[in-house]
C-alpha cells in the first residue's frame, strides 16, 4: 500500500487502497456514542476540585450542573 501524503489535513491520501476492506465491519445497530466534551482548563480545575471534595467523578459534577442549567432554561421558557 502506498503512503501518499494528503495535501490538506481534512483530506485522505489519494492512493489509499480499500479493496481488501469489509463494509460495515464495526457497525453495531443501536450503538450509542458518547462524544467527548472539552472544558477550558480553569473550568475543569474548578469542577475537578468540587468532584474531589464530594468524592464523585468530574463528569457527574459537570452533568449535574448542566442538568440544572437546562432545567432553569426550560422553566424560563414556560
């Protein structure tokens, strides 16, 4: 297989050979993907301190805060 260098970071090399590939090899119907969320360093540090103090994962702290914010927004809409 050739290793041509792409001209742009978003482009695949022109000489990639997919002839031996299998379509759908990793497809799983109904599979749920959790997308990563990147926090600013200061926000992450603040939430990490709260998580450590409470003894819970940082993701739980972030989700709890976001759920409360969503509840406030939805209440204000009504």
